[in-house]
C-alpha cells in the first residue's frame, strides 16, 4: 500500500512540474478550448431536443399505416391498427404543440404498431376463415332443424317459431351459397360478419329450445 502511495505522489509531482514548465497562456488556451467544446455540446443537445422528428420519420409512420390499411389490417388486426392510428394522431397533435420529444416517441410507436398489425393479418385471416367454415357447417345443421319446426309446428308442447328464425329458414338457401363465395373470394371478414348475425338468430332459437346446441347430441 505504501508503495502505491509513493507511486501516486511521484506521478502527481511530475504532472505539477509539467504544468509549471508550461506557459500560462497555453494552460488558459487549453481550458478555453475545453469550455467551448462543452458549450457546443450543450447547444447541440438542446437543438436536438427542440428540433423534433425529421420529415422522413413522419413519412415512415404514415407509410407503415398506409401499408397496414392496404393489407386489410383494419379488418383482421383491428385493435393493433387502431392503436397505430391513435399514436399517429397523437404525434400530429404533439408536433403542433411543439412537444417534439414526445412526438418522436409517438411516431415510433405508430410505426411499430402498424408493422405489427400488418404481420398479424395473414394469421388472423386464416383463423377467421377456419371459424367461418366451422360456423357454416354448424348453421347448416341448425337451420335444417328449424325447417322441420317451421314445416311441422305442432308438437307435444306447441310453440311458435320466432319470426327472425322463420325468415332465416326462408333465406338460408341463398345465404349458404353466398357465404362460401365470399370466403373463396377472400372477403373473409364480410362472411364472418354475416355469419355472426345469423349466429344471433340461432342462439335465440337455442334459448327457446327450438334447436339443439352444437355438440349437445354427441
């Protein structure tokens, strides 16, 4: 330990001797350069913070959202797409308020969310298509049951088939051709929405025990 202290003292003495041998003007010049560099660095940091996002960053976020829209992310990844839209709107508002740091972050979020939505489209679309095909099969069976009820309403406990169910029986032959056509043409979301509407009518019929719930007879 004592040896280390001695080495340190010796080093410091040499440093002091070097400074003593230097012209005081050089020392002032050196210190002045350091101060100027620190001031320039501070100005640069402040400038970066106030400068805000570049036009390229804004365009990147807008392009990412536009691409997501073209890929139908608003239909097949609606939650993530909506978050991207909200982040872009927030960034626009923050830019107008000169909150440049927050605007930059919001733009980055919008870009990331839009790209995430785009990537999710194919997987979500495939799942929705499988769900549509399953519902179509189930609904075919359930509507057949409703046809029997509508044709022979007299039972041990007579009850009137709901008007909506009767109308569905009347139009199902058209719909069961239309929906597979929509699926084949890639309009999966449209088919899904129509099937969900039908599902509501059939669920009502199930509650009134006009038809058996899927899987109940297995």
